[in-house]
């Protein structure tokens, strides 16, 4: 199962559209996970139309229309891998322990908010992934997103994709 992980797209404030490589990855994916801060419903509609399966949550920059359509936390079973998606996880210090306590029944937690790619494992085995942002790199050298594969309930590969500067 091929996954695309993205967050903090901030359309149309940070960009007019998603970068082409991300759209291509979305088109090829079995599941797309978006960890919030869409900003505009137009992107949600476009991603839903192009995704085989879309799992998304709202972020702190998403208004009432997006909050009416998306949960704060989404959970899914992806080929036996127990996944949760949330926008904010709090400060980086103590993140793994905090998230392991909040999501004890999850194998993978996808989150956003910081625009900083993150890949760690909490005590007990919870994997935490933040794809960064494909449109607003902030202090990072590149805008980013992640792809991953799931096989038989396990996350087998995770790849960070760095997008060319605009």
C-alpha cells in the first residue's frame, strides 16, 4: 500500500497550487494523509477528487467550513497498521512520550504544524512522522512531503521528498 503524507499546505496563502511532484505522488498513492492547515476548502475538494482514499484533519489555521468537514483526530487501519493523524502535538521536547501516552493503541502518528520534517520512534514503538510543508518551508532548506509503504501491517519504507525552491 502506497501512502502520501502531507500537511501545512496553506493554499492559497503560501502557494497557488500544490507542487507538481506532490500531485503526481497523490495520483499514484493508495492513501493520502493530510495533517491539517489546508486553509481553503478548494484544496480538500481537489485532493478528495484525485485520491483513492483521503484521510485528513483540520489544523489551527482551518476555519469553520473545514472544521465542519474534518475531524481533529482521524484514525484508520491501513493493511493492519494502526494510524492516527492529528495537526498539533505540542513542543518538540517530550513529544514522543506525550504522543505515546495520548495514542497508546496506534502504530503510526502523522502530524503537522511545525513545517519541520520529523521521523522518530517513541518508547513502545509508536512511529511519529511529520512531512513538513510542500508550500512553506519556513527555516528548512526545502519544502517537503513524505511517501511510505505499508506491507502486512508494517511500515516498510519512508522517504522524505525535498521539493525544488520556487
